[in-house]
C-alpha cells in the first residue's frame, strides 16, 4: 500500500523521507517518587550520552520524555521543576548534536511540552491525547488540543509541530469504543495536529499495519509508527507509514531504563536506508 499523505512537513523537519526518531528516556527528575536525592548533573549527562549514541547510530531526530517520573501526574499537576529540568536537557542536546528534537512531557502535558520546546529551540512536540478523552493510567485524561493550540500562539510558537497519537496506548478505549479508528483520526486531524501517530497497546509493543491503514483512511496527515518498530518488521510497517519513533528496541535491556546500543541503532537504520531507496 502506498502512502498518500503530504509528507512535506516530515521532510522539512528531518531532511529525509521516512524519518526515524530516537527516544531519550530521561531518568527520574526532582519532584518525582524516584527522583529523591538525585544527581542532576548525572541526569543531564545520561540524556546527552543517549542523544550522542542515537546520533552516532544514524537516527534522523530525537524525542525526549520524562520517562523516569513514574507514576505520571495529570497535566495541571506537573511541577515547574520538571519543565525547568527538561528545558535544560533540550538546550544542551541542541548544542551537542545536529539533530532536530522534540518533547513529550507526560502525562499529556501539551503546554509544558510546548514551553520546553519554545525555550530550548525544539521543533516539535508529541501529545498522546490530543482529541477526545481516554481512561488512562492517570485516570480520565481529556484531549489537549483546544488549550494547547491557544497556548502555542500565545508564546509565539506556531512553527512548533504537533505530533499526536490516535487510539492511544496505555489506556482503555471504553469512552471512544463506539467510534472507529478512522473517525478518531479525523478528529485528531480536524483539531490541528500536524502528524498522526499509530501505536501498539503498550511501550515497545509492535504497531499493527492495520492500525496505520485505518488511521490513513481517516486522515491525510503523515503517520508515524509510535512503538514496536524493529528490523524484522520495518519493511512492512514503513511501507504503510511515513516514519517511526523508536525507543526501547534500541536499549541494551529492552526497557526504558536501559542504555542505547549504537549497533542496534545502526542495524535498524541500515534497513530503513534500503527502504528509502525502494
């Protein structure tokens, strides 16, 4: 199946067709249950090291997430300390690498992500619940589009792209169970997302090609695979999608807490390079 989306925004941001964005899972930050007595300098250095490893392996972009702050807070409860620390990390990554980067402050903190992006020079954000409402690990989480887009304009950040999930992972779809994935994709597009994301049910779980196809039915926006891409399924998924975000597969232990293995990054990027030539 050939993609029919206008993928110009992805090529503008990342300079290539079918970009692969590597995840930086930031260690627990001050204010989180696991962040007590943490060494901020070590946290910053770990994030920088992950960025360098991903760049050495050949990814096309980076996406930072405060992944160590489990259990995640709802957006309005996230502290200023989280935004401050993540902004520092982004600024250091901007200075240390040549890759475009973005933010996903969880859970669903679209305005916090936009603030970090604007102040550190990032070019995109990821928002997991952009339209509709979901029963997530954090409880009922409502779509962020209305307030996020107004805030983006307020801080003069309209050039920061929004990557938004459809049929989000880590949550029940009970509230939207009466609506097809294609219809939910229409909502995400209609509410102003620039790029749509298809995922599996949990972090690292492979995205189904049928999920991508259903989203494609409802939207003309570019679609990224948001979880589970690896060399053995890259050909099938990248044939129907316009790019991917890859996280735990690159890690030495297959978990967010692990460290990026450069050889694993190179292995996947070799496969992707061959697909781009096809």
